[in-house]
C-alpha cells in the first residue's frame, strides 16, 4: 500500500516555480473557464500515478513522487489548447513522465524536459486537436470563473500567429501583452510571464543568462530576417505571440535539462533562440520553440563537457606560465 507520509519529496525550488505559475493559471481560468481546472486535475493525477509506478519499479518500497512532477503537470497543462480532449492530455503527460523522465532514472537524471516530451508526442500525433480548434477568451466579470468553457460559439481557428500567417492580420500588441487572445492556456499573457520571470530570477530559481541569451538571439535573428523580407513579423510581435516567451522562462530554464556551467548557459540559450526562429520561418510548423528546446537539450552534455575541457586547459596554461 502507498504510505501518504513521505510519499512526496518536497523541493523548495519547485515550490517557487509553482508559486510563479499560480497567477498564470488563475488568468487562464478567467479567460477559458473552469474546464481548465478539470484538465489540470486529470493531468496531475495521471502524472503522479505514472511517476510513482515507474519509481516503484526502480526504487521499490522507497519510491517517492517528487514535487517536480507537479511542476511538469502544471507546465504541460498550460501549453495545451483550451479545447484539447482530456484523454489526449492524459496520454501526453503519461508519455512525458515515463519516457521523458522515468526511463532515465527519475528526477535529476533526465536529459529532456518531460513536459515538452509529452507535448511533442501529442502535437505530432493529434494535429487536428492540437492546432485547429482554439477557444476565444472570455471577458467581463466573473469571466471563466462562472463558466465551464467558452462554448461552441466561442471557438475560433486562429491564434494571433495563425491569423497573421493566413490573413495578414496583426493582433494589437496591447492584447498580446495582456493575454486576451486565442492560444494555449498559459501562453497568452506576456505580462504575467514577464512578472514570473522577474520573480524566478530574483529568487535565483531560473537562470537569467538562459532567458536573456534566448531572447537576444531570437530577437536579433528575427530582426535580420524581417529586414531582409524573409519573415513578415517584427521581433516584438514574434516574441509576444505564440509560446516562445512562456517556454523560454519556464522550459528552457529547467535546472535538470539545462547546462551546469555558466558559459554553457549563454550558448544554450542562444542556440534555442536561433533554432526556434529558423523552425518558425522555414518549416511547416507555426511554432518552433518546443522543438528548439528539445533539440538543444540533446546537446547539453556535449556543451558542458567542452566548456569544462576549455576551462581545464586554460587553468593548466596559467599554471605553466606561473
């Protein structure tokens, strides 16, 4: 039997991440209805069961569920469209927890961000449910706190990025900043994501080096492509629309799958920003940040190893000179 005492392994850093996500979660409920909380419950229950099951196989009676899985479940939920079926969400989080984390040995051993691994699976497996039907946000008071969802009448097929790509319509920057636009549950409000980033940086929970280098490389390459006519969206619109900002703050800075060395963090962030805009500009995918982070995750051990070797060589040269 499962003993509730000691069942969860508390992690202070993960608690801070959960606190930073709380305002974003509440705003997603306001915009998209109480269905958001039910979706989160389904994802969280599934994630906890899967983590415990695979940890039980690895550690036996000493198996524990880490607080990190709660962060994974919340992040995964907030990257989903408001109308996604519950069973698809359950399949995604189960795959992410088991194959993105569990098979590597559990917390602290995974190479890839488990929330993105799960989302990647359902994104490519169920494209219709993940990319076609989006819910228009609710407004007024009490907004989504008194409604299940936007309902059939509130369904649209266009997020700001899709709307621009198909019809050339640019969504107002103020709406993108506040978040009352169609999109994934937690990725619409740039304001709350920026405030969360400030909190995570101040509390030393997230690396500002990764965030800044990702944003800088993304903005720089977008500016070049925009001035040469390769892309039609300016850097500010590109950053505020889609999931780039959310993924940069919460996914790229994952302490387990991100680099350890400080110099590596700059390289890691820069690669994420560059690959993200390349995928956006030259592939069939509307969004590129999910694939960018997973691709660069695979190179983190190599980046860290080479930086370590360079530091050791530099130190040895200093000793020789001395």
